[in-house]
C-alpha cells in the first residue's frame, strides 16, 4: 500500500513543530511517502538526525524534512519537524510507513484446529498452523504460516506470531505481543539429576512442571528460546524486548521494560529487575538477583548478584593480538606481583 501524508498531518499527529531556518520555505502541504537516512532521503521522504557525527550529512540532505532537536535547525537546509526526542519521534512516525502485509481474518484451509480450541473470529490463522486442545487465540491475533500453539496455551489480543513460532502447552502470552520466526516458548528447561552410580543411567530427566507467562507489549526475536519452569513459571514482564538468539532458562523472571540484546544466555532461576539493559552476548549464571536499572555491557559474564543500579562490565576490550598475548601472560602473574608488593609494604612498615 502506497501511503502519503503531508508535513502538516505528521506534525499535528505527533505534536511536532514544523519550522525551518531563515531562507527555508515551509510548505505544510508537502507530501511524504517514507523514511530514509539523511544521505539517501529524497524530496518525498523524511530523514532524522540524532547523532552529531552525521552533522555533515544533515547539512547536505535532500529530504522533504528532517526530524531533529531545535538546536540543530540552523544546520538543516530543508524544513524541520522539531522534537524534544527525535529518535522517539522517528520511532512513532515509522508506523505510518510500515510495509508489513495486512492479514485477513479467518482460518486457512490447511490449518489444524482442535474442536475444543477457542479462536476469535477476528484472528488470522495462516497455512499449516496447528492449534491444540483448549488453546485460546484472542481477538485480532495473527499466526503466520506453520505456527504451533500447544494445549491449553493462550495468545492474548492483537498478538502477532510470525511464521514457524512454536508455543508449547501451558503458556500464557499477553496482549500486543510480537514473536518472530523460529522462536520457541515453553520448551523444557535443562533439568537433569546425575545418576552415575552402579547401574545408573547417567542423567535422570527432571520433568518441567511449570509454564511460561509473557506479559503485555513484549517483543521476542527470531530463534529465541524461553524455557518453561521446573515447578513455578518462567515470567517475562510487561514491555520487555528480547533480541534474536537469546536463551532464557527455566524459572527466570525478567522485570518490566528490560531490554536484552542478541546471543545473551540467562541461566535458571535468575531474577532480573525492571528497566535493565543487557547488551549482546552477555552470560548470566543461575540463581542471581539483578536490581532495577542495571546496564550490563557486551560480552560480560555475570557471576554474582547486582544490588545497585548502574553500569557493569567484565572481560577486556579488544587490542592488537601481540599486545593482548603479552597482557594475557601478565594476567597470570598478577597474584605473584601482588604478593611481592604486599611483602615490600610489610618490610617497609616493619623498618
């Protein structure tokens, strides 16, 4: 669908100020039909400026208008849509130009729906979906091709499951949740009891008796896995955003509005607070508690609980390999160096 809006329409809808520097003509009726980067935007597209590193691109842009702060208006050669938070304004405006296909309500002929399942008339059930016994599919839900919703699971209103999402039995998904392709919600947690005694079988499986509860307005990335609880439920709070390829183990609890970037792994029974940000490839061991408003930087290994808000890191930053190898050797020498320094200080005190 080709969508066009005037600058005046957008300014009014999102409470932005349409203005320009001296000499720039403001035409409120100018039509725009998309968003683009400052360098690639044409005369019918909006750009946005949030990073001073792109100031030279702002000064050369051919966009119909640029979303920016008032302090940047004098650098902009085209009309401006002024916002206190340009990035947030850009995010809100992006919905106008979303190219995702619209889905019609109804159940595809190839879908398999158990007679005891409850599927809202407004839901859209795609080809080859499977909806098992006593599952509930809410108003306006979209299930892309090949989705599976297990027995007794609930998908709340306006949920959007892209193709090949698997929701196991006993899972509750809140309203306005987006789950991307390949995600698995409610798989068994990694629970086994060792049995290496004479005649033992090595590992005895602990059957996972809990479920998963996903709050409202959650987004879960492609190929992310969220395990069901061993006894209690695994819980994902409202407004949580989870990137691709994230592993969340059994009985984890994640607080409202926390963001988790790709390739992070969270071990069992850890509790993460509200409004946290966890960067890519972070590893968090099990049975920890992490406070609200904690930021963990990329590739950190979290081995202990965090009780205070703030930013936390582990590991070492990149350096040339030759320097890294020398420093790696020095790391192993730190204890002996410490002992020598302590001995020197002790001798100095004694004298």
